[in-house]
C-alpha cells in the first residue's frame, strides 16, 4: 500500500470509522514494532517481546481515541509516537514508585525501560524538559518526540512532518541543545531555565 492509501485510511478513522483502524493496524504494525524495538534497544534491552508489548499497548490506546485530529500518515505516526512516549514514561513512573515502596509488579516493559534508577531518572527528566520545551516550541518538540521516543531517523522525521531533511536536522539540533542545557541545569539543581536563554 502507498502512503496515499494509508492517508486515506487515517482520514476515515479520524472521521469516526472505527473499522478503518482495524484496517490500518496491520499496515503500520511492522513500522511501529521496528520503532519500538529501536527505542527499547537504545535503552539497553534487545528483547523483541517487549517491543511487541509496547506496540500492542499503543494499539490499545489508539483504539481508545475518539475522532483523533489527524489527516495524514505523518500525523498518525506522531500520535503513535506520543502514545509510545506516554506509555514509557508512565511505566518509568510506576517502576520508580514501586522501587520506593514495596513489591515489584511484573511488567513486560520494565526491564526494557530501565534497569537502573539513573535510567529512570533520565527518562523522567527528559520527559519533563520536553514538556517545558513543547510549551515554547511545539513543532520542534514533535521532532524530539519522533526522534527520541519513537526512534525515527532524521530523514523519516522530515518525511512524516512534511519538511526538508535539512530543516529536520536543524530543528533536531536546536531542540537537542535546549534540552541538554535544561537537563544539565536540572542536574546541577540550578534555578529554572527561562525560555530563550
């Protein structure tokens, strides 16, 4: 199927046709699974079942969406990336809370998400910094979400967002610089970094 075919299915789903999501899922499953596997592998795990569990959770959350606001393939993948991010952050928060207080629940994503308290803190710090960045620059925050949380390459981000690869690289560099500075300030315990500094 072509990108245009996928876009047509996305538009049907956005218009309220629930059967369109059922048609869409097998068409994008391998792409989402590859992205989930890449994301989890980058965090120190190579278990493909965990990537599968992440994709299945994304599909469950997609099925819960009511008339999603999207018109094309790129917007669909952005929504999927945002859901993937939220799932990973929710699991990191739950794992952190469980480590502080009691019995550990057996979650498939836990091992893939973070094996050390430092990794949990990193995920949560990046999420918090990205939330602040999104308030300042939502477009570039989408670039980060697609790159960092969904694992898309810069060229794939450019295609999905309808921008040139050069623009995607520049936006990624600007966003990464701002986030790194914010994270460094957070680690040092400094005062809040004001937007534009």
